[in-house]
């Protein structure tokens, strides 16, 4: 299969198309978003581990440490996205990935896991995923269906089947056999794309946070308001003549939502019950900021499970951070998963900071927030109240059903 190709991730909820892959600043974490929005998907933590060394394979085989992937349908759980994402990154590296609405000569439909040796593993419910993709297969360019050899008989009718033991077999079929680029991306030339949702992890440790209170407060940067519907990286830019951004934090709402299991998956987020919180099945808690104002606002939005379980955050998706500019009418959301092995009440904390421009010291503090204990985060919040920003918190208790 040759030419420019579109990549589709097969899920039990329907096919999810990779709309765009963007190289990001290595100081951030990789993230998966709904296309063009500030919504980070629950697999973002696992995707970051799949990309970066030493756990990941994408950085090793592309030379780039951090990416943002935009998809057009949520991917909430599991690891079956790994094969499609890996192939999409290799197509991107070869300048053969059909992004956004660019024409494509073919579609790569993929499901499967990828290990550190690039072996492709089987996944669950491939027949259901194929059935959900019937409409995709009925129209458009030819489809190549790629999965592990265990699923040779499960691939969708109407597609050219390709059952593989390793990604090398798929790459050869796609004509992607050129040497892998292993050097770093040149940020002087690499494009950062459109909206950027940063999940920052700076390695300066807690000293960065304490430095926030010891250095002079910086002047807010004046920024050009982005177009509605975009969450942009927010590089400082001179405003047009006579334009003065209006800081309207009261027009930004801050809500907590809960997701409950739906079969084997974690269902969509819904507004949490404000009444007495008793035992219930909750697989994820989300914190959402929505800008109902007329001007953009810079946000730092953080969610984390409180208590001792935070020590597992780096590999169990118990924290999430969203940073950027929230345009009018736009919403940003972070979603964290309480550990399913805990049988006592669990507190989940949401923290939202709003400002009318860039605050480098606040950004540094949030960059190190995953390294802090709950008590140190309390001290950070106390210090933020002394800054020229608005700070909001939500503490939400979940009592797992026994």
C-alpha cells in the first residue's frame, strides 16, 4: 500500500480516525485529544509512556520525545490503539500520513498491542470492532486491516487483511522500510501545529515551587486572542490597535463530573450528584472548566487523587494536567481514575488557576506539581492566592461500592 494514508483506530465504540500528529516541546508530556479541543483523553498517560524512553518505542524510532495526537472519536481505555498509533507515527515521519481533511489514497484500519520488541499482540472484541466499522468500509478509499496473527479470521470483510507478528511486517507492506530517524527534532524548524494542550512535567523538583514565592511577580504578557474553538499554545503576540483583553474569571465555570462503568469500558462523564455521596461505582472523576465569557483566558487545570495512592501516579493515571488558553465557548477537562483496588473513601482534588496572560512562575509551579505531596500542594495553593491570578478548588469524595 503506497501514497498518503489515513489511519483509523478500531474501537468497540466505532472507528476513531487519527486527524493529526504534532511534535511538541520535550518539556511536556505526550497527550491524546479530541480533534481541535482541549479535551485530553484517558489514554494520555499510557500514550506518554508508549512514546518516551525508557518505556516507550515511538521516541526510540522517531527521535522525538513528545507528541500530541488528535483523534475524532474518544478512545477511553485499553492498549489496542498502540498498533495504529505506531503506524501513524511512522507514516508521519515519512510524510505520508493524511491529516485533517487532506485526501488519502488508502485507509489503515488497525487494532493490536505493541511491546518493546515491536511484537504485535492480540486484543479483545476484534469482531465487534470490525462490525462497528462497516460504514467506513462501505465508502471511501481501499482499506487495509492490520491486526495480530491471532485475529486472521476476525478482520472485517471488504478490507484487505494483514495479520502480522510484528510491526516490521506491517511497515514493509506499507513501504516504510527507510532508516528510522533517531536524532532530536530541530525546534527552530519544527512546527507546533494549531492548538496545544500541554501536560507538563518539568524535572526541577519541588524547589521550583518554593521559588515561586521568592522571585518578583512577572508582568502579564499581552496576547492576541485566539479564534473561538481553539486552545492555543499562547505565544505572546502584539494585540491589534485598540484591543484590550478583558479578564472575566467569573464567566469561567468549574465543575466536577463522574463516569461509571458501561460493560468493560468507563462510560462518558456526567455531572456529579451534589447530594450525599454514598457508595457507588465510579471509574473516573473529571474536572471541567468552561469559558462562557467573550475573551480568552489562560488556565492551569489539575486533577489528582489525594493521599498515599498518588505515589503510583506515574503509571496508574491518577493525575492529569491541562495548560493553555481557553477560548470563548471552549471547555477544558482533566480526568483521573481512582484506583479500583481501594475499598475506602477516596478524595479527588481539582485545582483551577485563571489569569489574563502568561505567568511563567505559575507555569513552573504546575510543571513540578506531580512531584509534590498533598501538603506541598496545599502550600502551593496558599502561595497562588498571593499572585495576580484566580484560584479555585474542588474536593470530591468517592466511596467505592463494595
